C-alpha cells in the first residue's frame, strides 16, 4: 500500500467509522490528526462533549447567574423588606415572567443552533388574534371553545415557525433577515385583521382558570403551566436525541452532517418548535391580559433574547440551558419590580438590563476565545465568581 493510499484509507475511515484504523497506519495518523484538531478551532469545541468539562463549566456558569439573581434580590430585600418580600409581590414577579419563560424555551433551542428569532413577539400577537377570532365565531364560553382556541393558536405559531425554518434552512436566507421579515408580516397581518384595535373575546373560563386562577393557595395556574413547558423543554434539550442534535448543529454543523445529522431538517424542526411555543404563549397572553395586546409586544422579542443570553446561552451556538434561561429572564423582571418599589424611573431598568446583556456577551466571547487558546481567562475579576481556569481537553 502506498502512502497516498494509506492517507485516503485513513481519511475515509475517520469520516465514516472513527477508530477503524489499526496498526502502523493508526500510529502514523496520530500526529496528523492531532495537528488537524489543533488547527480546527470549532472541532476543538466539539470534541469536549456536554458530558465532560463543558457540562461542568455550564453548570458553574448557571450557578454564577443564580448568584447574580440572589444578590439583586438581597439588595431590594434590604432596601424594602416588607414590600419586596411580600407574597403578593413575589407572585407578581413569577406571573410576569411566566409568559416570557415559555417563549424563552423555544428561543434557547434557536440560539443554541447559532440562529436568532426576532418574530416571537409578533407571532404571539398573531396567534392570539386568530384564536380570539375563532373563539368569538364559535360563540361558546366553555372549555370546548377554549380548547379550540388553544389548538388554533398553537397551529398559527407552528405555521410561522415552519416559514422561518424553511426560509433559513432551504432558501439559505440569514435567520436575522428572515425573522425580521416575519416579525413585520405577523404584526402587519394582526393589524389588518383587527383594524389595529385589540380584541377581547376570550372565554371567561379561560380567563378565570388560566389567566387569574390558582392551583393551590396563591400558586398561579399560569405559572404552573409555564413551569411544565420549561421542564418539558429541559428534558427535550438535555435528555433526548433532538437536544443532542441541537447542540451538534450549533457547535459544528458540517461535523454534524458528516456523522449523519440532517442539519437542514433539524433547523426547520427547531424553528417550528420556537413558533409552536410562541403560539401557545399567545393564548396564555390572551387569557392573562384579556386582550390581544397588539401594541404591547414591541419589546418582547428583545426581552426574551436578553434573558436567554444573560442566562448563559451563547450567541455563537453550541452552549446553553433551559435552567439558565429561566434565571436570566427573572433578572430583568426582578430589576423592574424593584425599581418600581423604590420609586426609580422604569427607564433605568432598560439601562441596567442592557449593561448586563453586554457584559454577558463579553464574558461568553472571552470564555470562547480562552477555550480556543487552551488557556484560562485573563480577567481577574471573573475568578472571584468561581469561573476558574478553563482549558480544552486535547
């Protein structure tokens, strides 16, 4: 066998069945394979799977985010102990975060793939509008009408998600452009259908049970439903092949293709999932506000993206968790609530959240750069929060 034939055999063997090469050929391939790993920065990240150090670092990062939230809570608790820590106020914070948490589940999947979805707020509105129109046309006030409305809202969201996914995966249009376009289209169709006037035809059973009802005591039904969606999303992301493929696509799409992942099909599924949960959030929003809130969702997409990124999901793809997203979404909600209690202008909340968002992206980018260099972060202040050295296993 010639040297060229040996190289070809080893290349095909490594692409189709890793570890197939044996004997002298395998020993000769080791130096070249090591060099190739060192040169391929993305491959270095991919070869540190979620089961190893990357998973431990992700959990540590989540703990850092929890620490930030705890510090914020303690500050407001010290300044206004009786008001901020009251059961009524805590319930309000949880309820205000619930719908964003549902949207955050889908957004986490999308951003882990390295994409973005700016249309979730408009899809939420559109789904609520169509569901409201459908339930009003049926004329009923019971759970039969409400169930139809829930199904219609989810189908509307799923449809917009499929449009996003097909244009991104099949037509190769960048996610930013596609979802920016569907943001305007969904909102525009909502305004055309309603004439720009909010609809208020949600059945009372939906409003009284889901919107303002409690499961037990002061535990709101809306938040319990959101918790179920979050738990289900976490199981799918961290315990199923679908979640594994999501991480694979975000880490290195080409490597995913070579091991049999149908990247385009998976991207369509991910954006369809994001649309589906946005549609479900639309019916929750309709039940809670008793209105389609057409003009009240202009910043929803940015708030969700900010929460997901603050929660540790990397805009570069391949890293993220549902738990981190939920904590990241609570940070802006707690800040807004605390500022209101302290009498601080609510505009400051946007300033602080923007600063935290920039800081989160900066830290993520620094960690990524340090991982590619195979060295630890060179920022002393990060070590105070337990980031510690981060090296990539070769």
